[in-house]
């Protein structure tokens, strides 16, 4: 892994000396360019991949401290090593505040500079390896994050930190949870649910803005968390029911088994995942009362209960009317 080095100094002799007299290539470094001031250096940084910058502090147009500030704001992974011929503590203090990698006094010892650059290079490589491992384990870490959200284990500070660190997508907008419970054994429901959701969302352009993530929560539960950034609550509520119904049908056709899907309430962003899951789980567990192989939301459950109550009232009322018409007082009183 060859790292790119930029040398910045307003003294042409120093620039040439630092570039030629130190065995950069033998130490895995390549000089991508040199610049006489911060402005030219900034242009090179914007146009090329740069890993390490060696810069003088006192330069015209844009000095080394101003350049370091720009780098930190826009390219925080670049390591900046500052050089100065002035033993001024205010420079060192500013360099530390700007997170410069190191601060060396001129005339700089070339072996010391090489060792400092090598340390910076090793730091970059180590961070790169960590990032690779993090990327490889990111899906697992994201799944763990969602599981902890469902359990209500995370505080707001921890949620915000992990959202940033784990690159959790679509944290804003309207959100809701599905709870899928197979009516019989169904292996790989999590994997297939993810694929089915991708198919559903790609079939209809109105679903393109939807982000969905599926993860196995327990042996018999798969949770799906859905978010959208551009839909109103009433529209989103209808679409959730449609998506859940399409998902139930795909499971039945593709996996040759049935599944009951509970839909939780709609909340603002990822912060409502715990509450929405609790509601979705409660709805899915009503399958023993209202029947399996169906989508159950609070509105659906209310409709079912209303119909059940009407059916229960219907027979006694007809019977009561009949007994009254026949003059059967005792029977009518019993009906009441």
C-alpha cells in the first residue's frame, strides 16, 4: 500500500531538499506533488489523492495553519505534519487545536521527519484495516443495533452515536414495524423477507423511497422495519397494509407456508422502533383469536371486533323481536 505525500513550503530549496534527500519510495511513500503556498497545496489536495501533508507554517496567501484547518474540515483522514522555524508556543497550541498529526522545528532533522511520516503512515494503514473489518462486520453490527432498539435498551445519546458510526440509513421520516410469525415452521424467513421486500418495492415506483430492513428477532419472529421520507401518515398507513399483504402472498407462494403479519403504529423516525414493534407483536399474537395467515393492524383488529360484536348482538335482537311479536313475555325478558 503506497501512500501519497504532499510537500508544501515557500522555500524552493527546502521543497527540493525534502523531496530528493529522503528515501520516500523505499518506505512505501510517493510524492504526489509540491507547492509553494497553501493555496496551491489546497488545489493539489482537491485534485489528487493525498494521505500525508508536510507543510511549513509561515507562507504567503494561505499559511500552514489555515491549510491544516481546511484539511481537517474537508479531508479529516489526511495527516498533516507542520514545520516552523519559530519556537513560538502559540503555533504549537494552534497546531494541536487543529489536530495536526505532529509539529517539528526547522531546521528539521531528516531522519526524525522520516520517522514521523512513517508513524503517520502506519496510523493510516491501521485505521484502514479497522475500517475494512468494520465494513465486513457492519451488517451484523447493524442487526444488533436494531435488536437493541426493539428491546428498548438504548438511550438517545447511544442511538445517535451508533446511527453515525454504523451508517444506519433512513433515520428520519415516518417509520413502522412489521412482526412476522410463521404459522408453521419456515426456515430462512429473514433472508426471504428481505428479498421479497426488494421485489415488492421495485415493482412499484411509488415504493422507491421506502427503506426496509429485515432481521430475525427470535426463533419464531422476523421483524421488518420500514421508513419513508416523502409520504403522509394516512398514505403511509394504507401502503403498509398493501406491502404487508403482498409480502404475505409471496411467502405463501414461494415458501409454501403461511405467515401472520402484525403491523405496528407509525412513528417519526427510527426512535419509535421499540413502540412500533411492541404494537406489531401484539397484533401478530392476536392470530389465535382472529385467525392466522393474515395481516393484522390495529384498524383491522377494530373492524374484526366490531363485526363480531354486531354478530353477537344480531341474533338476540332478532330473537327478542320475535318473542315480543308472539307475546312471549318471559322469553323476551330472558333475551334482555
